[in-house]
C-alpha cells in the first residue's frame, strides 16, 4: 500500500510504501538482481547477458504512475492523496564489484547523459512536478544492494528541501538582483580555502555552511537551472570533476567511501531561471573510525552541529585530487 499523507505541522507530504518492507536486502553476489542475467542462470532485473547503463522501474516503488486508492480517507486536517509519480533504478555498470569512483571517466560521462535524458523525459509527465536524481552508497547509509546504482524519484510536488532553496534563491534575487548560487561559487573561489577541485565549468567545494564534516557541493560556474542546459563540454567537465572528488573520497581513509549524492535542479515546467544546478554529497564519516549520527539537535530541531571546520576538511580532500585521464585524449 502506498499513499501520500499531509503533515500539517511542517506543511509537507510524506509517502507510505508498505511493499518496501519486502525489498531485497544485501543478497550474495550470485543472486544480485542488478547483475546481467547469466545464460541458464536465475533471471535478474536485467534480462540481457551484457549491458552498459540500464534504467528500469523500481520493483519496490514509493510512487507509481498508476497508484492504488489510499488505505484511509482524507479529513480536513489530514489530507490523503494517491501516490502518483515514478521511481527508477539506474544501474551504472554490469560489474558487481565496481563503484562509480572506480568506473572510468568515460562511463561517468555516459551516466551524465543518461541523467539528462531521464530528467527531460520524466519532466514531460503531467503528474510530475520534480525529478530528483540521487545515489545512496554504502551500508552506513542503509543501502540494501551493493551493486553500483542510483535512483530517480519523480515527485508530484516540489519536495521541501528544494522548496526552501527555491525560496531563498528567489528572495536573494529580489534583494540583490543576482543569483544566490552564482555568488556562493564566486565567494568560495575568492576565498579558496574550501575549494577541493575545479575545472572550466564546475567548482567542487566544502561549503562555508557544511553540516557534515565532508559535505561537498559541485556547482556549475555558468548560471544553469538544470542538466538539459549543459553543453557537451560542460557534460564532459561534470564527469571529470565527479571522477576527481569520488576518487579523493575513497583515498581519504582508504575505504570505499559511503555517501548520499543528490542532484538539485529546477522543478519540471514553470519559470525558475533564478535557480542554479548543483550536486550535494552527504558522507556520514567524520573520521576513519567514526560516523556522523543525526541526534536530537539535527533530527528534532533541524539545526546541524558540525564538529569540524570546512577549511580543514577541504584541505584534506584537496591534496588527494588527481588529474583525470580520458582514454580519447
């Protein structure tokens, strides 16, 4: 059973998705549902024996283009809606033991093209207001499948974090007649201490206001609201800087670094030219042996407490960044 329930205290929707209780949990490699289907082997979610990048509908979705009727009726205080939307899985590679960091930059470039295609196509659906592309990586995040993959949720509303960023960006434009993210990128580059990597099109930095010790943002230098506005050169530069920061993450503690990676871009339809594309990483590790847990202040009050300085953490990552080598260079 899946439905949308309104939280009147916060003014936002949440989804129930009871079928997700039965989703696959840490299967052995021989039974991975994201690996190619081997000849004569058990059928996986990908029926082909070989593939490059695959996108398919999530078998355990929170949202659906044909949702069931809600389990409970709405009241004036507690509205309930059908859980319209789309949930997709994006499988980065047929190699079960790989990660996005371990993939060649050419594969990441292909992924950027896939993200762009799915954002464009899902945005055309009449019940979709926002296309959210993300990756959860590592058991510390709660991942239930190790095979390298990400997800896409197409929401029937603009989610609250994006709503807040949109509002702040709009207010900043009205007050200063400038883009908020453009000014953030300019300030981070002017200061320089929190910059981790940059190229012609993008800057990667641990923001002044980082909530996690190794929270990292990648922002376009040109004012662009979404992936569909990128030139080919910008797609290539995005793949390059992603490769650089992902490898640096893994080298930091010599482990496959867990993280949440989320793409923030404008809602589907409408005029949001004041918004600015960027990617945010939320890694849970605060040291080689300790995790950043969300406790009372973070979860109950919404105020994060960072035990580290962004300038020091950026220095740690920056010294691990290496040039990206393209095979066709």
